[in-house]
C-alpha cells in the first residue's frame, strides 16, 4: 500500500472548527446567529439518523438549529406553506428538506420553493444554473467537501485531468462543474461510457459517485492519481453482519493511487461539515458581510 490516506474525519473536524470560530465572531461583532432549519417528512430510518446528527452538529458550532418533523401524510400545500414561513423567517439562513420525500410529494416543486439564498443543499434550479455559469451560488455539500479535500491535497487543480464517474444531479454533475471551475480538464463517465476503465486510467483525479460496491479497482487507476470515493454501500459480510464500502475497491486502488479517501471516514463526514459551512456562508451573504475564507467554492 502506497497511497496517502485523505482523512475526511480529521478534515471535517477542522472545517467545523473554522465554522465555529467564524460563528463566534459573527455573534460577538454583529449580533448574528446563523440558523439552519431541517424539514423531515415521514420516518425513514436513514433520514432520521442524518437529521439527528445534522441538528447536533449545528448546535455544536454555535448555530441555531430548528427541526420540523412532519407526518408521512403531510400534504404538498402544508409543506409548501412551512417552506414559505421559513423563507420569510429572518432568523433562518439555511433550509434543508431531507430527501427522499414520500412519493405523493413533488421533490422538484418542493426544492424550488426554497428561497435560493437559503438553499444550503444547493439543489434549487437557480443555484444549479448559477453554478453551471460560474456565478456565486449555494454549492451542493458533498461535491463541495470533495473539492475542499482536493484543493487541500493538490493546491492548484489547474490543468489536471479529472474523471467523475456518475452523472447525478446531487453529486456527479455539480462535482464536474466545480472541477471545471478550478480549471481541470473534466470527463464525466456513466453507465453508457465505452471503455470506462481506460477513461478512468487517464485521470489525475478520479471521483467515484456510482453507488456500486467496490466497482473501481486498482486496474482502473493511473499510478499516483488522487481517488475520491463518494460511494456509501452497505454489503453483507460472511458472518451475516454488514459493513460499509465505497464505490472503489480500497485495497487494490490504494496500491496504485497517490492519495485516496477511505469509506467510511472520507467524503461522508465532509458532507455535514459543508452543510454547516453553507449555512454560515448564507448568513454572511444575507447580512452583506464577507464570506468565510476557505469554506466556499
Ligand atoms: P445515483 O444513483 O443518482 O447516480 C449514480 C450514477 O452512477 C449514475 O449517473 C449512473 O449512470 C452511474 N453508474 C451506475 N452504474 C454504473 C456503471 N456500472 N458504470 C458507470 N457508471 C455507472 O447516485 P448518487 O450520485 O446519488 O450517489 C452515488 C453514490 O454516492 C452512492 O453510493 C451514494 O450512497 C453516495 N453518496 C454519498 C454521499 C456522501 O455524503 N458521502 C452523498 C450522496 C451520495 P447513468 O446516469 O448512466 O445511469
């Protein structure tokens, strides 16, 4: 094994520390406490876990945390009315509607009802357009976390060949936009890509966001490349228990890569840290203050 491990847990702790320090200054110097509202509809167990840890970490960095837990039968009109009241609440700077929503609710309609300036997930169509045209926007948390780790590891990303495997709206596409913005030469690969191994082997930066356990092996990795594994897959162990693995076969890939993120403990912890960073950024922008340095795209 030769690759440097990019430790997302340590990195996320540093990011949260920077957010907390900035929040403390905002309170002291400007009397502003950034506020994050999380809306959970229904009782999906995985979403429950995410919402709980988001609330806990929001409070830990000194922000106001508000949780709205609605029944799975909530009507679209009631959900939109709640979003409207949060949009108008000056103490709330970030609004996150936990996805997936129950089937009777139109996710696009709901997400696009959030004030884009408070859309800390960066999924609103205005933020997607702003990111695509290289303008100031709210940036989706997972790709933002990947970008921060890549910038930290490489310094400048300019001129590097980046391959993003996966073209989802929440990870693959925004990741590619961010890398392009940092002047990488970007390829997006997906399920219809021909000779995908060969495409991946050209990457100086390889981002895997596929949702297929350990699909990308060392044979796909260019020697010395940086591998960012976004995947979170729960697989069964031989003893009947389960364990988490990424989209990258860690052992074989880390024998070839120059640097790699593990799963768990890589990209995952960065996602909530970036949600907090986005909430802070939104609070600064809402009050005409300078944005936190190193915590935005
Ligand atoms: P999606 O299912 O929305 O997208 C998966 C993408 O992978 C699609 O573009 C699909 O291509 C592509 N793909 C699927 N199979 C193959 C294949 N055999 N070869 C090449 N490409 C393929 O997933 P997400 O983007 O939402 O998530 C990806 C992974 O990241 C998941 O494991 C998810 O759990 C994880 N994740 C982790 C987060 C974190 O905080 N760390 C946050 C969000 C996601 P096509 O479009 O052609 O179908």
